[in-house]
């Protein structure tokens, strides 16, 4: 299929560009601890968050078509579980778990994009696992199930920083589902922190879907309206958004029917509502399509951030070069004055040196050289350390922040710039940084434009359009040439 080949070709080019162009710069200057393509090279990911009683496991099981995750009213699983497709299982009629792996395997296998999570420690690794399931639902995506959010639990209780882990997963996920249930529509403390701080800083709003699950447990339509209103109010307060995002109303038809049969109760109001579980399922199945958009955003975002990062380093190096030149000339002038003073006072202080003009001049020159040596290897170093500390204290002065976009980008890289300058004392080549800055600007400016044009062309292709067997050779013409970065270096 032409469209499928086009998607694969575009995806491969994006990954190749990240690996060849962005990763070397990111690793060199400490922008990233692992190769940038590590987080985006695997299949599309759907992150599922929610309170411990929000019905995450039940929802996942219904989508997969089998009992894969444990369910219950109390917390049943405190692990982060990657649920992916099992290629080795050939019988799709019986949905079952074919293979399970622990966290140590996941964190050290280059096939998976979780190497960067090693920093969360051994306690996290022991609460991290993989399940391979033969569900057709997982053929083009993987699901990340998470421990239920609680009110009273702390980082000490879990043994790792839950919000940091959630943030890292959200950053590489193509879709994030946040589930609530009628009993905790007010949101618990961990959910409040995730919605207010973690998710906004690590992913984009359009990747987050809100779900009010288990609505069949509301006693009446009025009860449901109260719950829905409470959730809307809390989301507006937490997110600070005036426009309330869409909230999918869902329930398990199987669970609702079971309760009705056991208790002799039937909620008549449910017949007036659409169970949006199928719509939610369709939205999840669109994750592979979102992956290309997310890859494009990834390239744009990190191209812009890296170029701003390098711009700050260039600014520092220019300031440092100016300071060194000024201090050198200051030392040169001080040494000349010291030599001149010595030439004038030697006749009165040391007349035996003044008797011979050659010796007299040599002595004055020796004084000048000694002062210059002392200045270069003593005073100048001390002054440069003061200059370095002053620059770190006023690090915001390294780059103009004349609009909100630049301020937002700077906020995301400011600490990284600080760490780089503090740890390396700016021991890098100004010429190299300028060249790499030019490359990152090209990726952000011209490369991003080519990517968006390729995605626009993709949108015009019919899903069943048939073309060549191999598809287009290069959706992004900008990256065809061997030397795509031939712009002038910044001055």
C-alpha cells in the first residue's frame, strides 16, 4: 500500500535524522543522557492514568478482549505494566498472556525505549514489568498501565518518585488517558499533582483524554450530573482552563449487566446516554497516526530547544572571549607600567644596575615580564572565576527573552545550560558550537517545514490508495542532500 509505505518511509527518515543530527549534539553538551531516538523508535504508546478505583484494568481488559490485568475495588497492582503484542502466539481466539518480563530486562534491552528510566532506581525496576498478549488490539500500539493514584501515599512509601516516572512516560506517550470514577470525582492528591504540574510540563494538551468511568454506579441521572459537574469544576481549577475539555462518559456493559442481575436494579438513565467506550477505543487505535505528528513535534521542539541551548553557550563564549581580551590588555598595560616604573626607580634604588644601560633595560623588562606572568597565571584566573560565577548567577542575561515563546523554551533548558557551564567551565570550541547551532536552526526552520509538508501530503492520501511496491523514496526532500546544512554560521 502506497500510504503505508509513505508512513514507514517518513517515520524512518525522521528517526534517522534524530539519530544522525540531533542525538550527537544532545549527548555532547549534556542536553540528554541517552540517545534521543531511544524514546521514539518503538511502537506508539498509550499511557493510562487514574485513581486506584477508576476502572483502568477493567477498561484495558475489555479493549484487549480478555482478563489480562487484575481487577478489584481495592488496589490490586502497584506496578507499571507495558502491555504489547505477542507475535509468537498464533491463536487469536483465546486472549492470553504469552510472555512476561521484569523491569531489569526492560531497562537494559535496547529494543525498548525505557533505558532513560534507569535513573529511578531499583525500587522502581521491581515495580516495572512487561506482558506480551496476543490481542489484535495491540498489533500497532502498546499500553502502559500504571499504579492507581492515591491520597496519602508518599515518595518514601513507593520508594521512587511517582510523578517523575509519570512525567517520563507521558513524554514518550502518543496518547494519555486520565480516568476518574464517580466516587472520587474530586480527584485525589496524586492526580491533582499530575494534572496541575506533571502532565502540562511533559506533554501537550491535545494528547490527554479525560474519562469519567463507571458511570453506571451513579444512583440516578441527577447523581451523575452532580458527579460530572464536580469533575468539571475540579478540572477547571486544577488545569486553569476556562474551556472544559471533553470528558468521555463510559461504563462496562458487562459489569453493569452483572450488577443489575445480582441486585435486581436497572439504571433507566443509562439508556439516554451513549456509552462512549467505543469512541474511546477508536481514539486509542488512532495512536499510530498520532505518532507521526508527535515525531514531527519532537523534531521541532528539540530542534528549537537545542538551538536556543547552543545560542546561550555561544553568548557565554563571546562574553568570556571579550573578558579575556580585556583582562589580557589590562595585564599588558599593568606590566608596561610596572616595567616603566622599574626603569625610572632602578637608578635610585639599584645604581649598580643603572650603570650599564643594557642591564638597566633588561631589569625593567624582567619586571614587566614577571608582572605579566603573575597577571596571566594568578590574577587573571581569579578574575575569570569571578566572571564565571557572575554569569551563572545572571544566566538569564545570556539570551534575549523578548517574547513568550522564547521564555517558554528558555524555561525548559535553563537548568541544563547552567549545569553544562558549571560542570565544564565552558571548555568547548566556539567554532564547533556555531556550526552545531546552524545545524539545529536548519532542522527547526527548514526541516520542520519539510516535515509538515510531508504530513500534509500524507493527509491527502486515501487509506486504500495503491502505488509502487516500495513507496516514495524520500517524503522530505530537504534531507536528501549529503550536505544539507550549508548556511552561514552565526557571528
